[in-house]
C-alpha cells in the first residue's frame, strides 16, 4: 500500500514534464502559438525564442525526470532496513554544475545582443515616417506631409489607422500625451513603451501587405483594453496615393484651425 | 563570529505571564504580546485571511478574463453599476489589489513575519527575539496597512487601479483613472506602513541571528531556513528605504503638487497639468530597485524552509550545504543589479538593457545550483511521502518551471515580444504561487505540530496537495502558450483583437481550474482549524528532525526551551553511519554516539 502511494506520487511528478512538453507540442496545431510574423527582423527574434525553448526544454525534462526517478527509486517503502546514503555533497559535481550553466547563460546573453541592437540600437538614419502619439485611449498619428517635416501646417493627422509602405524601413517617432502606453505590434515583434516627455524612435520593415493589430501593452487606465489600432501595409504607389487622398480630405474639411494639432505639437 | 549567547534566564524585556485569567492578561498574552511565537501566529492568521481575500480577487479577475462583460455570479450585485457585470475600471482595480494584497499582505509578511518570527529564536536556540517590543510593533504596524488597503475599496473611485507597480503618471495624476484618487493615496500610505513593519522585523532578525545563537551554533551550523531569513533581512534593510522614499515622492506629487515623476505640460484627461519637470522613468528605477530584491525576499525564505523539509523526509544530509548558503548570498548580491530587466521596453537607454540582460542571465546561476543541490539531496534518500514532503518536492518541481521561463524574459530580443503578456504572468505565478505558496504549505504542515502541539490530518493534507497541484498547473501552465500568442495582461477584454479572438475557450478552462484551486483551500482551512483542537497530539519531535526547535516542548512555552540547548553539529545529520538505534543525530545530541543513544533512551 505504501509502495503504491509512493508510485502514485512519483508518477504525478512525472506528469509535469510529460504534460508540459505535450502542451507546447500541441499549442501550434491549435493556433495558440506565435502569431504570423510579417516583419523583416521578426524571424531573428522567433528563432531566439525557439533556441531558448529547446535549451530550457532539455533542462526542464532532464531535471523533472530525475526528480521523478529519485522519488520512484528512493521511496522509503522499498528501502526497508537500509539507510539513506550519508553524503554531504560533492565538490566535483558543484564545480561541474556551476561552470556549465554559467558558460551556457553567458553564451545565451552574448548570443542575444546582436538581435537586440538591430531592433533597439541601430537606428536607421532617416527622418520619421510617422509620429505616433499615444493618448487615453487612442493612437494619434501624424504624417509629415509633402515637406517631409513634422510640426508644419501640411501635416496629416489621423487616429488609430496606421498605414505604411511595405518592404521599406519605416521610422516611427513614439510619444505619449498623458500616461504610459506601450506600442505593441504582435505580428511585427515590436513593443515599445510610450513615455510622456520622451520621443522614442521605433523602426521596422513590414514584409507583407495586409492589416494587423496595434495593442496597448502598458496599463493606461480604465479604457486600456480598448486602445486598439490597426497597422496596414500597402505598396509604395498605393501608399503615395493614399497619403495624397487623405491630405486632400483633411484640407477640404479642416482648413488650418486644428483642435488636435495644438495639443499634439507639445 | 563568536557563539556567545545571551543567557536564556535573563529578563528579556517583558514580564512573565501571570496566570490570573484577567482581561489584561489575555490582552498582553495574545493581543499585544511580545512573545515571538504569538507574534508569528498573529502574522500567520492575518496573512492567511488576506490570502483568502487575494484569492477571491483573483477569481474575480479570472471571471472577467474568461467571460468578459457577463454577469458575475453571487457577488455581482454588490459592485455592479450596469446589471451584474463589472466595469472596466473595476477590473483594473481588481488585478491591482490582487497583486498588492498577495505581495504586500500575504507573501512578504507570511514568510518573514509568520515563519521568520516563529522559527528564528526556536531554530537558533534563543528564548525570544533581541527586541521583543520592536517585534510586537512590527506586527501592529501592519494594521494601519490592513486598514488603509481595506478601506480603499470603499472610497470614491474605489481602490488603487494603477497596477501594483503604480507607474506614474497614471498613479500620480488624480484625473487619469477613477482609482487614482483617494484609493491611490491610501495605497501609498498602506505601502509605507508595510515597509515600516518589514524594517522593524528585519533589524530584529539580523540582530537576533547574529547575537543570540545558542552555544555551539556557529554560522555554518545554522539551518538553511535561518540563513535564508538572515539574508532576506539584509536585503530588506538595504532595499526598503528606497521604496519608502519613492513612495513619499509619489505622495508629494499627488498631494503637494511636486513633479518628481511627471514631465512638464503633461495633460491627462484634459485636467490642468502639474508643475512637471520630472520623469516617469525615475519612479520605475526606484520602484524596481526595491521590488526586484523583493522578488527574492518573496522566495528565499521558502527555499530555506524547503531545504530543511526535504532533508528531514529524505532522511539525508543536505547536499552541498555551503554552496547552498553561497548561492543564497549570490542571489541576494546579484539581486541588487538586475532591476532594469523589468524596464527593457520602458524607454530606458537600450544599451543599459544589454548590461541588465547579462546580470539577469547570471542570477539564474545560483538558482540552478540550488535546484541541482535539492535533486542531490533527494538522490539516495529514503523518502517519506508526507504532506509536507509532497509540497516541498512540488516546490522544487515548480521552481524549475518558474526559473527556466525567466530566461525567456531575460533575453532582451525575446522579451520584446513576450513583455507584458501572459508569459510573464505564468512566470511569476510559477515562482510565487507554485513556488513560494507551495513552500509555505509545506512549512505549515511541517511546523504545525510545533505551533499548536497537534498534527494536521495527513489524508486530507494529501488530498489538499493533490488537488492544488493539479489545478495550479491547469491554471498557470496554459498561460505560457497564451503568452506565446502575445496575449496581453491587464486587458479587461482582449477578444476584440483579431490576434486574440480565438483564445476565450482556453481562458475559460483556466478559470475553471482557478475556481477549483480556490475551492480546494476549503479542505485546507477545515484541516487547519479542526486539527488545532482535535488533531493527534504531537510530541516534541514528531518528524524525527534535527533542528533545535524540535527539542523544545510542542508548543513551546514562554521562553521556548526548558533547558539550555547546546549545539554539537550541523542540522542535517540524518542516516549517520555507526548510529544504529536511530537514523538521525539532533543538533543537541552529545557527540559521543553511546551518549547519544543513552540520551535518546532517557527521553
């Protein structure tokens, strides 16, 4: 009876790696997995994710199975009359399981640096394609207009519908008007907090035409959940035509007196 | 460090209890007590009550995530403005207060306050803490915090709703959210009092552990629980002043129109802007300078207690005692230089992100060393599957998951995608619930006989363990793959996004598991209180463990020991060869094996 109980508990602990691996194995097939990547840099991030997943997966299975095996084998009920091993440790083992993880972790850190620098540090030398100003609970957009400069009267103002040319590096100038927000583009593997008082550059290149979610990922108040935008990639000619049409629409309905412009220009 | 101790017979600052049975005696014994054991139990009962409240808040959060805008059962009518559904601002308040309650009113005080208080003097062989009055105050300073946090639910606008991290300007600007009114002010006041309580406790623990160890109790004969409590106290003493100062700065921003955390001309919700001149990121640096070490404050004591429980029920010495001590110290040291990993996406200079990535990767190392040593401890053991042991083993199993998932977030490029998604929610619940809370249950089942003189029911204990283990994995493991979709945390309703619209069934499954997990705790509560009165009476050492606390009566009387404990060895001498009549040598057993046998026979 005692043995059965011991086996039961050991098997319960074996279920952790078995079901754990199963969950991750099934997840992609039920579409609960990384969303489609439509960015030029995303595959680099995804492959790092898979690399860490494989590495931690091996360690996870190895340690959990070891724990199961020890519970199975060293159950007191199968060791009647024996004593537990009297051992206080092993210097060799300590050295081994310090050095190997240390080297692995250090390698892992160094291995990540290039991807990080590409997304966050190697800013392309170009003027902003668009300014995104986060505000409770919307994304205000400002395109530079024909003169290519932000903050001039020919700027185009829009809300939530971010349209950008595909297959081109774009530079977003990210600002916030009120509280913290976070500009999260799941399909482009982009996330950057918008901070009041700061202008933060964000750059990426879309690789597919189509339309995807913009999500706010930093708590910004009661309406945080509905701070939704759309990012749409179109071809360059389509983009130019769209920009012209939108500018014309803006000029016909709102001459120069801009209610929003004054606030945005802060 | 010398091992000279304060004699146990001296007066330690409080009069002996008179057995008169009057009201004032009752108050001085059980209410304003200076006895570390009573204070420990006061902490335990208070924190368990808040654990229940925090758990119910979690259920309400889970309800909204699984079935947004549907009528909340049972309690819906209490808070609903529109029918029985919850408003989005109510939801933001729920998760803010769930985290606040669990972190500041449950985990930190149950580890340091309840177990630190109860165990430190008993395990080092002292009759009480070094400063009994400070100790009493450390408990009573929790009450202003209890009242502030509790009352904040009933003020206009409701309790704080800016997240437990309380990032400005959302938290400093009264106009930015309904909960940023009085609720936020009370939150800051509550936080300050929790800090005062922790500080009083940590000063006391450090002094007690350094100065009041029994003769023969050298630092390297201390049980891991005490090492962990000691290093936790050091962490608290060094990190906490920063949070307290930052809290006052935020309070000043709110009440005295200063501008530490808001830039100039920052208009929120069309309100008049404050004076500005500050930076929102400043708060994040100050907050995480405390709150990252606090993450270790929330796990190290559990690691210590689990080490003691594993050795006892594996009947085996701790594998690698010194590496275990050094790795705790390593975690604490490195813990001060990793705070920036909470801020990779914050707008902080990305070059700093690289520095913090390296330090964060390296802090995984001492955690890995600890895990390998726990496995080494179980290896070759003679395992008794008691409830306490099962919880301790599950701590190891679950901590592996929580530890490994942390590496994803430490890797800055991967963090770009999973930052602020359910991946991080999975990570910290594996560390704090599946880790610390399971460790706390292990400790409750293990030291219960010492606390109350009776043993908890083992059968129902195992049922409690089994169901909790099942449901917690059902709830939290699935969060990893939700995070892989990018499912963001803190959203009242994410299903209107094309990317997340198909995730409702999975969230419903998790909520069912969460309901099961909370319901399972009814078994624990009944077992806990029933055993207090009807459980089998425990003798001094029901588990045949080695620590000094097991030489004292169960429960120990005032002054703890009925003789002066003298320590001859470390706490993990199980299955010593050559000792044939029993499989362990207590710390107080005289060195001569024959004398040990004689002493055991005369007990």
